[in-house]
């Protein structure tokens, strides 16, 4: 083969090798760039996952703190309710005053014979003494809303009572209002935390077929509700300073 041909072959081979090398370099460069981009995307994904995990952890901690706070509130409410029940039982419970608890509500039931004369809605002196003791206990729990509910037996009113009530519903409502007025105007209960309700004969707790049952049904119920059911307009207040207990009234021999 002529020398010139060898020179051409050598140059061509060199150029071919150079071209192949350049091609490999470009491929390597593209692969490196793609790898760098993938690494950058992976880095961003890791950083995003870390931030998301941090946010989740913060949310979990906030929920845990809320759970602890809620448990503390529940325990405090239970302790408050127990304290109220114990004080009521110690100072008020008797044959004419009973205390019951249902679904977080304490109910103080006072038989009408200690509060009112038959068919009347004016609170008697011995009834005023009892209601003052009630107000004294409730004053230590100023953020609990109250309902005063009047109840009667099912014996119908003939004509009108001396106070002008035409039926048991009117009588029960009038007695509830009288008790509320006394608690507010004479015993210092905040009027924003208390309401009056008349239920007439329609919520008996005993058999109206007996004199004893009818006597139990004629009552005023003071329902102490949980704090969360209070009015949004009712300001948070500190409990009243403890006062000396009032003497237990001498109500004499009860009559049916």
C-alpha cells in the first residue's frame, strides 16, 4: 500500500477515534448532568419530607397538649361538681330537700311545703331561709348557670287560686319566678346566670295516685348546669368568700 494511503488511514482512524471520544464525552456529560439533577431533586424531596415531618410532629404535639388540657378540664369539672354536691349535701339535704346528679347536672329538689302555702306562690319565711342557704352554696360556684323549675301534682285547680293561678302550669311557673326573684333580689344571685321554668304536672317523680307521691311531685327543682352551658355574656367570676352557715329552719311537722 502506498505511503500516502497509510497516512490517510492513520488520519481517518485518528479522526474516528476523536469523534467517538467526543461522543462518549457528551454522553458522559449528559449522564452526569442528569445525575446531578436527580440528586438535586432527591435533596429537595428529602428537605420537603423533613419540613413536612416537622410540621406533623408539631401538630401531634399540639394535639397532645390539647388532649392533656382537656383531660385537666374534665378532672377540674368533676372535682368542682363533687365539691358542689358535697357542700349541698352537708348544708341542705334533709327530708324536704334532696340532691341528685345526672349527666353533669346537679338537681336540688325542695318540696313545696317548705317553700309555699297551698296554692300560693309567695315564699314562706322558712323557705326563704332554705333559699338563702342555697344561694350561699351557689355563691362559691359563680360560673355555673342555674334553672329553677316549678312542678306540681296532677290535682286540677278549680277556678283560681288566691294568687290568681288558673291551672297547675301557671302555678308552677309563678312559684319558679317567685323563687328566682328571691334568689336574685334577696340572696344576691347574679340574674344573668338564672332562669325560671314552669313544668306543671307533666314531669312527676313519683306516683300521683298516693298522697305521699303527690307531695313529692309538688316541688321546686334548682338545676345546676355545667359551666360550658352558661351564657357567653356571663363574666368569669371568683367564688364568693365563705360565710357562716345559716341555722337550719324549724319547719315544724310537715303536712302532705
